[in-house]
């Protein structure tokens, strides 16, 4: 189990933190957003449902936009635009 952060296309990044429990998904999300530019998109994949609300609160407080939220094969995918 390893955290994966990579650039996909210009302005789009992937953060995969499947297998991690609170507070790690939130911490990795925050650190990943700090690494990208305003207006760029982070696709975050995680499988710990209890992290979802905490991440949403953090994004709201920091002024980032949760553009999309979906569930697929036991994983939660957030599409986040840095504000």
C-alpha cells in the first residue's frame, strides 16, 4: 500500500490513497493540493468512507471546489479544483 500522486495531463493530477484510514487521506489531500496551481484539478481516489466528510469540510474551509463525487467498485472518487 503506497500513496500515489502523479500528473496525468496538463493541469490534472491523480492522488490514490486507497487502503489508508483517517487522518491520512485528508493529510495527503491537503499536501497534494498545496503542490498544484490554482485552477488545476486533483482526482482523488480513496476507499475510507469516513474520510469523505472531513475532506469535504477541509475543501470548503480552504475555498477549493468539489466538482464531482462518485462511488465506483468500493472506491470514492473526488474531482477537486484548487481555488
